[in-house]
C-alpha cells in the first residue's frame, strides 16, 4: 500500500516502514524506562568505570565503540563522558562537552536548519536501520568527547582499557579553547585514541569478537516486572535488524515521511487522552468515590 507524502507524492513501502517504526518506537519506550534502572544497579556501577568500552547510539554516533572516561549524576540521572572516534572531516570546530538532555517528546525530523533539530528517536531509528556493523572511521580518525545518558548506552562490553581519564578530559577541554585549538594532542589522549582505533578496526574486521555484559544474568536482577520488560526489550532489539525495508536505497527519505506521519498520529492520540477524564491526576480516587456512591445508591450507573 502507498500513502501520499507532504509533497503529494506516493510513499512506497509505507506499511513495512510503519511496522519498523512501531517496533522501534516500542523498543525505545521500554528502553528509556529500564536503562537508567539497570545502569544504577550495584553490579552495573562496578562495571561502568573509566576505561570500559561501551557500544553507544547518540545522535549521529550510531553503533560506535566509546571509551568511558567519567560517570556522574545530573538531576538525579546518570550521565557519562565518553571518548569516541569520528571521520576527521566531520569533527566539530567546538567540543561536544555540554550536557544534552534527551527530549521526552520525539520531534519530526526537519531539513531546514531554522527548524528544531531531529529528536533522539529519529537518530536512533535511522541508526538501527544502518545494521549491526560497528562504525569504523575512514583513514586517520578524529575524536570527540561526548556527554551521553543511560538511554544512549546500548551495551557494556567486557573490554577494559587502562587510561588516565582526568588527563584526557583536561586535554580535550584545553583544546576547545580557541587559544589552544592547534595545540598537539596530549600523550594520554593520543594513547587512548590509538587503543580505541585498534580495537574498533579489530572488531570491524572480525579479528576480535565483541562480548557484552549479560544484564539479566550477570547483574542478578530479581525484580519480576523489570525482568519482563528486559525480555521484551531483547526480543524487540533482535527484530530491529531484520526488517527488509531498512535496506532500500532511499530509506531515510521514505522513512522521514513515515516518521512524520506516525509522530502526528501519536501526538493526536496524546492530545485526545489529555482531554479525557482519564488524564485527571485524581481519576482513580474519583472513580473509587463514584463506586461508593453507587453502592450506597446515592447515584445511579449514569452518575445522576
């Protein structure tokens, strides 16, 4: 079935792309619920130490190995400073060291720089569509230090690199100052970049196998509700890479129309819910009182 896009042209593969969106959206919704809880478990805290190699999805940094430099808490939520590789031509002129708060409401992707930036949901869904292959930089890599949230940490690997994270962060921050932008990279940072580059190429070429911390087993989670959600998360994660529609040549262009359409549907449903009685914060208490009044025959079934 074909749908019509905003320009009046048919969108091929709409139903298949909508199915991918639905699975990815459910995954991200559950992921946002459970990931912060999981990464604050005692075992996870012990794993998330400087030098740990993570697999992350953060905006345009999809399926990248990241070297953990620092864990901290921002507004009672865990956040992490990580070192990542990038293609040298795509390195920013300034540092990405300011905390980016993940939007709770997904936004429609836009092509105009004057409009709002695409949401994390958009970036992550496009990242899933790119497949399971780990990002490997072309040629001599550049590097960045990012501040990410638990929502961006997709896997904790068993790889651990010995680093001096304080020196790396100090070196990076120094080089974001215009006075020192042309200063040579510090020795500690250079060594970390070299080790991350070597590991990334070895993973990309299948010379080394990536092994992840098994959250359910190794962290000894006992909460039944959390385990149920984690099982569903793992089921959806496995499905995301199997959608044939993500392999079409102009996937991003077609998916943008689907994404926009589904986001509008969700916003419409959200607004309808907000206008209903069920959106009242005291609705459960209200219904209990109505039931009592009905039982005492002060009101009938129509609350009259």
